[in-house]
């Protein structure tokens, strides 16, 4: 019975440590660039690509293009950028806080319709914000 | 008998008044920026859970039966000190402070800004009180019973009423001689035995639904809910007696009593509910003192565990996929309500099944007894999950209260100069949270096994039976711990 426990335990530990090792090696970055430039585009109600992934402490430049006029808002970091339809804009920041920060978009046109809207930013002009993607800062 | 129904009628009508709230989206306050724990952390946590289970079981098989009673407590502040004038003044000031905050939250809720993140009431109730106190009380101990505004209000009302009551005056003088009821036991009608602990089950389900569905994000609706709940509780205490209603109908009193038993301070009370001693004890062991003989209480405890888990699950992709699938059938509100019923039902079924297996394996105790004896062994896992799920939330989102201290109504005031404070999102690193979550959940699991073992040794006549009973219980706990770890490893979605 005792031998059985030891065997089961050994197998469980070995399996899990191997799996843990594999998954850690996936996420391990030895040479993290201190600067990163990402290009994204807002098409419809989503960013393409949807998630912007960076590492903690990186200097990030986000090049962004939108299909409509509006304001982009990175939650948590509380960054806002006015965007003009079809024109490129740039947001620079230092990713000094880890986490997953939703990226919201307020459409300038009040007739805009979207079904992902929510009324968290009651800016008084009746525009709803839609979440179009995420800014993800992973720990090193 | 008629008195029962008058009392129940008043309570029921007030309760239905609570349901009359207008729908508001929850999002807009308390945003979470967590990163789910990676697979590696999940697997290490799961491995540790299994390894430590064997270690703890080994320890208990060899040693625990030698010492059943290991709940050492030492008085930190004794009765004499608590009765001193200075301590009475401090106590009165703390109570005054608690009632002032209570009044402030009602005032801000009713008359303040409609934007939840600019209103003291919403942030205070959901983030500071529900999450913050929910974290502090299991660590410190049940201090809620001393600052519960509902009991303070009730005591004040009772004091005013009893001052003008000739009968009560005479009774007070002759209480000792004729064994008149103490004020904490005074009632107009006996508590209907049929109700058991079902009122707290009802309140907790309603509260969990208000929280998860986002009904409580409107300051005005939230204030109305608080007023109605307070009124119902005060009336309940007046009709059925203070203590009986506090233990069966005032859900937060019961909730914090369970959670606070985990803490390192014991707030010892006499039969009047007055604080007599503040004792220091090792954490966790207070749970050993908790006992119940009622299945309705077991149901409440299981609902408590399940809803805390559901709170985490409802932020993951799994739940959002369920929403896409079932909303056309049940509607969003219906689905949220079903989720709150479904999870406790599954948890209760699992607990019932494992208790039945214990009954088959160990015998001696009947199934009802097994269900009631081991239910508190699940408390540490719930507390651990609560800490793992909410620690970053209280550290980051809890900062929202800082500007609101200066501007509680959202009118643009700056009383203490903190109105311009912005949340520091870099205060805690995601990796630190991952470690904390895994360590907390694994430790919670170990503590659960510990409680379960001590409960079993105190309940079974033979050591061999107690040991036998623990194998099914351990499998259930491993399952629940793995579920907790799995939920915090799931990708989150915004609400």
C-alpha cells in the first residue's frame, strides 16, 4: 500500500513538473527588447489583432488605424487618443503595470450602434464605449 | 400561530419590495486587470495539493489522535479592561463611526452622483465591505458583530422603546428573581421552527444574484436595498427576538461568523451579545468550535462556497459561452439566476454523494450527522478561493475609495485633498498574484483536511473509523481545490 502511494506520487510529481517545465519554457524570455512597436487596426467592433501583448517595463509604441472617427481608451493606464478614420496615429507608453487592460472605443458619431457597448464612461454626451481588444502586459 | 403569519407577512412583503429594482449594468466600477495563472502554476498547485494531502493524512494517522483538544486561546483584552471607561468610550466611538458610515452610504446612494464609480455607496459596499471585509475578517476574526450597524440600530431602538415601557422597567428589576427574558431573547412571537435557517438561504441567494447580475451597481437601487434589508432585519429582531433573528435571519451576521472563525482573534460574547473578552488563538482552529445540527444550515454553507466560486466562473470564457448558448432560451437575468441555483445544486449533490460514501465506508454516524459534521471543513477552501480571487482586486480597485473619501457624493468636493487621486495600477505584480493565489489555495486545502480530521476524531468512536471516513472527504477536497485552481487559470472576459 505504502509502495503504491509512493509510485502514484512519483508519477504525479514527475508528470506535473515536466508539464510545468514545458509551460514555463514557453513563456520564458531571456532577451526581452526594451522597446517594442505594435501595429493594430480597428475594423468594425474589434481590433486586429485583438490583443496587444507586451512584457513588463517595455517601452511600447502602438501604431493604430481606425475605420471610423472616435476616441481610443486604454483602461487602467487611462490613456486616450482621438482617431480619424483611415489616418494612422501613435500611442507611446511604458508598460509599468502588469495585467490585462481592456481597450475601449468611443465612436464620435452618436448614431453609432453596437451591441457590446456599456455605460462605464458616462461622459455626458451619450456615447457608449465598446471594448475592442485588450492590452496585455505579462510579467517577465 | 396567527402571530407567525403576521410576522412572516410583513417580512415577505418587505422582501418583495427589495426585488423592485431597475436594471443597471454592473460594469463601470471595480474593473479587474488580472492575468489568469499560467498552466505551470496550475499544475504545480495541483501537485502540491495531492502531495500535502498525503503528508497531512500521514501526520494525522500517527499523531492527531493523541491530542484531540488543541485549541489554545489566550486572553488579549479581558472583561475587566473591556468594562473600563476608556474602553467603553472607544467602543462607543467605533459604533458611532460604523453608524456614520452607514448613514453616509445611504445618503450618497440616494442623493449622490448616478455614476457608480463617483459614488461612495457603490464602491464602499461592493469593494470595501463585501470584498475587503470578506478578506480581513477571515484573517483577523469576526469584528463585524461589534460594528454591525443593523444591531447597533436595533439596540438603540430597543433602548428607546424599553425606557418608556413600564412592564420592561419592572421586569428589569425583577428579572433575576422571576427569570424574565433577557432583552436579547425578548420577542413578540416565537420563531417558527419550520423556518430553520431558510431565511439566510433566501437572503444570500438574493444578495448573490444582485451582485452577479449587476442590480447593485445603481447607487439609488443599492441604497434602497440596504434600507429595506435593514428594516426587515430590525423588524425580524423585534418580532422573533434579537439573537434568534441574528443567527437565522441576518445573513451577514451568520456569514461573518463563519468566516471570522478562521481568524486569529476571538471576540468572545456573553448571552446578551456583549463583548466580554478578546482572545488570541492560532488561525483556523476557531472553525472547530462551529457546530450545526441543521441541514438548512448545511445548504446555506454550500451555497456560500458555490456562489463565491460562481463569482469567479462568471468572469471566464466558459460562462460567456454558456451565455451565448442559453440566453436565447432563458434570457440573461434568468440564466444568471439559474447559474446561482445550478452551482450550489451541483456542489450540494457532490457533498451529499461523498457524505453518503463516508456513511458506507465508516458507518456509525447517520447521513444527516455526517453532512452537518464535515461541512465546516469546506470553509478554508472557500476562504482561500476568496483571497486568491479578490486580493489584487482589493489592492488595485480598492484605491477607488481614496478620492471618494474627499468627494463621497461625486459633487466635485475635495474635503481631505484626496479627490484627485488616481488608481496606481502598478502596485502589485501579476506574478506575485499568481504565487499568492496558488499558495493560498493549496494552504486552504491543507487547512480543510486538518479541520476535517479533527472533526472526524471527535465524532467517531474508533480511530480506524475516523481515518476511513477521511479518504472520500479528501477526494472531494482535492476536487474542489483543483476546481478553484482551474477557475483562476481561465482567461477572463470583461463584464
